[in-house]
C-alpha cells in the first residue's frame, strides 16, 4: 500500500500538493460547523432539546422547506423551457440573456428584496393587480416563495442549460426522422439524457431557497421562515436563542441533502 502511494506521488505529485492546499477549505468549513454543533449537542444540549419541543420553531422550519419546494417547482417549470431554448439556439443578444439570468446571483439580495417589494407590494405596480385577484405577496407565503425563486432560479437554469448542451442534438434529429414529434423527442431524449443536471440544479435551487434571507426579510418578514427567525432570535436573545435553531436547520438540511443526492445517483 505504501509503495503504491509513493508510486502515485512520483507520477502525479502536483495533484497531492493541490489536494492538501485545497483541503484547507474543507477544514475551515467543517471546523466552523463542528464548533457550533459541538457546543450545542455535546457541551450544552439543554437549549437544543428545548428547541426540538418549540412548536413555533418547528413550524417555521417546516414553512421554510415547503416554500423552498414551491420555489423550486417554479424554477423547474419556467427554467427548463428557458434553458433548452438557450442551449439549442444561437441568436442575437444571447450573451445578454445569459447575463440577465445571472443577475440575481450577483446583486446584493437586500437589493433584490427591495426590487421585489417595489413591484409586488400591495401598492406595487404588479402587486396591486394580483391583490385584486386575492394574491398577496407582501408579508405572505407567496412573498417568501417569490423571493426564494428570484435568487435561486439561476442555479437551476444554468445547470439545466449545461445538461441540454451535453446532449447531442443529432439524437433528437434522428428521433424526428423516425417519426417522433419535436415535443416527443424533447421529453423522451433531451430530458432523460440531461437527468443528472436537472436533478442537481433542482437540489441546488432548493438548497439556495432555504438559505435565503436578504430578499425574504424585505418583502415578507412574516410569516417567519427559519433564516428570519434565527435573525430575530439573535437580535433578541443572542447566540443562546439563535444557535440551537441554526444547528437544527443544519442537521435537517444535511440529512435531506445527502438523501436527495444518493437518490438522484441511484436512479441515474
């Protein structure tokens, strides 16, 4: 075993050097999270146990997961057609469209929240129209969902686009020569062959929605999702009140995230 390691080091030493340099990132991330987990679960688990019985906290986390699922569904519904159109066509202004897609990732998310509030509040340009239809975004579940969607959809669209680009368009052309419609060749060839990218994009979009705070807190401070509640508890009670909720959210999201990753690989 030692001889194999030495042989590998001689063949490709730069990979090992780079690995150990890059491993510092992993150590930093794991160390940061482990420190908080250790303090809450080992040193003083009393507050964490109390949080597990706090119905308001559990409801807030449940609302966070639910809202993020809804935002991810929106990203999939609207993102797949957009990603496919960009992947399969070259047109004037394509680079501009791709840049516009990435804007929510670049701008500060409080700015995104202010923009959404201006558009979708009760007195906003579009919000007043939806308000007449009984759909309210300001301080409502739909406000949370739309804020999550705004900041997370680029992750899905870009992943889906890369998936469609990786699928040889000749496969779809052949299917059409054999009698398949354009729609049939799309969902029977393009979708299955880009499955991993679509699933990966959906998972990342879902995770990004859960972590959102800046945009949500501006347009929909209520109902409180987990990130807003943690912020509120930190301002009113410091680490003692906020850290146990953060730990619970980390553990829950980690378990779900790993599960979804394993399922997507197994099905692929």
